[in-house]
């Protein structure tokens, strides 16, 4: 009886120690594991396309379109509002730009600064982008605005994920 | 930027650019049945407000952890708020704004070392209603214009 007890105590101790050891090992592993699974933990948008606007509303003037997606972000699932600047370029192709400034993430506006009526303007540090979303040299951003993947189906514009582009 | 590990990582090397601090001041009093519902609603609206502003201007505005206090005690809170601001000023913040629905702060505005952005509270209502949403969006737009006027 007492023997059994001792064993069980030792076992308990053993478990505990393995537990602690295991825990510590996990602690040491964590950064590596994190690296390995990072893409999973990061914001996932599932690569789905969302219908955002009817194609015949799209003109040469960039307009702001908004839609919401369900975003799974590690622990949280939430509804997130997405925004794009959408217009037709000279070749009549549809362009959809992310409004997130590539400098530090503020939201840029089209033609909001009187001095630059044909550019995207960032209110935070005066970052600017030409109509095609390319950053203007000498302003803080170092890369163009990301472009959304898009497709047109039955007269509707669908947007997917925003793809970053290389610096100008 | 927010008080989140990832945001802090981005903040530290670029701190000179993020020169504006926004501290939400949120009153509560769990002793009063009557106040609880109203205050909880206002806390939610306050968070929606400051999140909207942070999202648009995250490259320049740092959203501080919320400052909670027992309602009615604004005068005794002045020094505690100021001590928060003091600590934050050890980082290169140029503009400090305090955002609240609590009118009691108005009386102590001059003693505060940050700029008070007091907005009259919306009475409780459905937070999901499009009416509330468009109202909050519009007001948030105006508040950010006000902040930009200081830049
Ligand atoms: S965040 Fe846009 S210029 Fe700095």
C-alpha cells in the first residue's frame, strides 16, 4: 500500500518534472515553431474574391469602395472592413489599389491635397503616389500601393487579396 | 499603433513619425445598477471611435491603453492622468489628446497636460444600428480633422 503510494508519488514527481521540462522545451521551441507556422497565425483572408461594385459605376476617377470580410487572425475572428480605390486607366483596364500607405500604414486619399490634385495623398507624413499607385520619390513611402487581384463576372467587380509591389 | 507587441515592434524604430498620442478616458461605476448599462454602452462606443481613428491614422497616432476610473471622481483623477502623460512624454510624442464622453473633465481642462477631446455622449441605443454607425463615423471624421489641425 505504502509502496504503491511512494511509486505514485514518484510518478507524480516524474510527471511534474517532465511537465516542467516539457514546458521549458516548448518555451525554447516556441520561437522556432512560431517561425514555421507564422503564415498560419497571420491574417488569413482565404484568397476569396468579394463582389464590391458594379462595373458600370467605375469611371476614370478613383472612387472608394468598401466591403467586409471575416478575418481569422490567430485567436480572434472578426469582421474587418476593407477599402480599395477603384478606377479605369487609359487602357480602359480596371485598377483597384489598396489605400494603406506603404510608409507606416495610414489611409491615403485621392486628390485630398489641393496642391496635388492628381495624386493619392497620405495625411500622416505627406506621402504621395501617382494615379497608378507608384510612390513619388522624395516622400516617405518607399513602395507603391498594393494592387488587389480582381475579376469581373456578370457585370460585378470582385476583389481578392492585395499584392505588394516593389519600390520605385 | 496600439499597445500590442507587433505594433510596438513597428513603433520603436519609427517613433519619430508617430508623434501623436490618444488616450481614451472611460468612467465606470459598478455600484450603480442605473449607470452600468449606460456606461458599458459608452465604453463600447468609445472603443469604436478610437479604433476608427487609429485605423485611418495608425502611422502617426498611437492609441494608449484605456484609462479607466470610477465615475464622478474626475477632480481626483487629474494628477493620475497627468502622470500617464508624463510617462508617455518620455517617448517623442508632440501631441497628446484625451478622448472622452464624460463632461466632468471639461471643468478641469486647464489642469490637464493633454488636450481634451470631449464629445457629447450618444444615449444608449443599438450599437449595430446603421444610425449609430453613421453617426459615429461622421463624428470620428470630425475628431480626426481636429487632430490634424494640430499637425
Ligand atoms: S504613413 Fe503615409 S506617409 Fe507616413
